C-alpha cells in the first residue's frame, strides 16, 4: 500500500467524509493540515490552482474531489467495499445528490447567525468576515438558499433519510455504501460544528442512531505530516502509469493539448496543464511546479469543465 497523504482541516465536512472512508477501510494515512481559507501555497504547488478540501496525494499523483478520491481508495483497498452490489448505481446517484443538494441545504441552514456565532465566537473578530469573503469568491454566481427556506428543506430531507432506515442499519442495506458517507458529512457538521442548531436532528432519532453507527468507523490510523514534506514527496516521486487510459473525447480536444479545468459551480480556481487522460470517469493533467516537480493532477469528469488553454 503506498503512502496516502490527505490534505485537509479538521472542521471540513468533505474531509470528514474521506476520513470516515479511511476508517471504514482501516487504512493508514498521513495528515497534512491546510488553511481553511486562501492562501494555500503548499496545496496549490501540488494542484496548480484547485484549492477545495480535501486533496489526496499519493507520491506525485494528486487527486481532487471526494468523488474521485473515494474511487481511488476503493481501487487500492477493495474490501470492505463502499460500492456494494446490487445497489452500486443507486448509491452513487444518491451520493451525488447528497454532495450537492443536501450539502448546500445543510450549509445554508448551518450558516444562520447562531451557527456562525458558534463557529467563530472564540476566534478573532475578523475571522468570520474573512471566511465569508473566501467562500463568496469560491461560489460566485451560485444560487444560495435563504436560511428559512433551507430549514424547511433540511427537515424534509432528514425525514426522507429516516424513512430509508426503517428496515436496515444503513441507507440501502445492512452494510454502508458511498451514499451513507456522502449523506453523513453535512449532518456531521450540524451536529458537531454548529451544535446550537443540532436539535433539528432530534425529530429523526433513526438518523441520529445511524450517525452513531457511521461515526464508530473512526478515521483509521494516521500520523501528522508537514506540508513541506508532502511537497518534497511529490518532487522526489514519479507519477504512476495510468491504469485507465481509454480516451473518451467529448470536447474535441486531443490528448497532449494544454487545457484548463475548474469546477462547474463551487470552486472556480483554474488548474492548467497538459491533458494526458480523458476517460469515461476522469481527466488527468500533467503539470510542472518549481517546488513539486512533475505531477499528475486528477479530476472527476462530473462537476468539472474542460477547455483548451488558448
């Protein structure tokens, strides 16, 4: 098993999703703590621009977005699977809904004044302002729910999740799948980071019991690792050969072209490099950084825009 280096910060909900998958698969990993807001110079040295949290590094291979990171961890450690049959397709579809609709609904609910006060009450006065400015820059042009509208939707979604737990311990059966990990992390944020608002969960005790079962998987075995050491690991390594290199051209952009990739909505920061893979599931860019050396940066297709750099 190669060294898994996770770039994250403790209160990131998407990082909690990956930490829990690592725990479920009983994987060892190295923990690099990154800033919650920009600038993130060490992370950007690896990604070339992408700055969402978390990022998984394996040597000189850099994996962006939790949807792709989960696929990578499944490939490295197939058992226990987070894509169990026969519900694999349903679980992936629900996970996509959870990472988008459920997540942004929960965040709009959590970011009402009481939640923000709890998040930043013990920090310097400008912390909340800087966080807000950073996230507005990352979500420019996105439609955002008002907290009252989010509250109504969140309560409905929690009731639907509760209904899914009527017959099983997990959402689609007796074992967890990717949908469980994706639905858990926005609720985890409510329960732990904005606990003053967590009474919204009390009306669905089955959801709370399921959250306890999910939390029990833990985070696996990890050790602290510095950002500088992680960059040095990349500089000393060579990207691994691509295990899936079947070209799927949906853009009319041939391999070898200099391209730019960015998120469709949240996270407009651009990563630029040479397109060396465009498969049915992911894109891979080769780029060179003066500190990190030659790296391969990987993105899922869904949720990202690919354009020729010129």
